[in-house]
C-alpha cells in the first residue's frame, strides 16, 4: 500500500522549534518531489516547501524562508521539515505530499499531487 505518514507535530511556544517527518512506504521517493503544505483553521491550504529528491534542491514560501529547512533522508525514505523561530501564524495542520517528476524540480509541488498524508497538527501558542 502506497502511503505517506507525517509525524512530529505538537504544541510549541512562539520562538520554539519542531521537526516534522514524512515517511513513505510502498514506494521509493527518488523519482518524486515532496512538498509540505499546511492548512490553518478557516483558511485555504497553502504550500510551504518543496524538495526534489533526485537533486536535493528546495523551494520555500516567502512566509517561511530563513526559518524552515527541508531535507531528505534517502536511506530512510523520509523527508524532514525543520521549523525554527515558530510564530503563532504557523499554527496549522501540516501535510506532506508526493508528485512524480520526469525532470527533477523543487517547483513541481502544487495543488495536484499524487499522494497525500493525513497530516499532523502544529500549534504555536504561549
């Protein structure tokens, strides 16, 4: 069964850090781009970051640049999202998703993805 499973969410104070993981099973990530998306209460889902597994190149939304870092752990078939300097406005359910790519690109992530995880909740509050 092909699936993505997120972990690492939780409650953190403003200015704190969290590390999210996205583990793939049933397929290998090497021919995919992986994206992190988030959806806050009452808001539309938005893209946070994207990584090309083949070449490791990344792309970030302006709202998280300099604070979030996405990385691949190929031997574990896992992608991580390190989130630092968290703000209350980062509170959301975070989803990872995978899209098959012919040409490796960190700009491949968008609304149409091949696989989605079920999400993990991140709450930034004092």
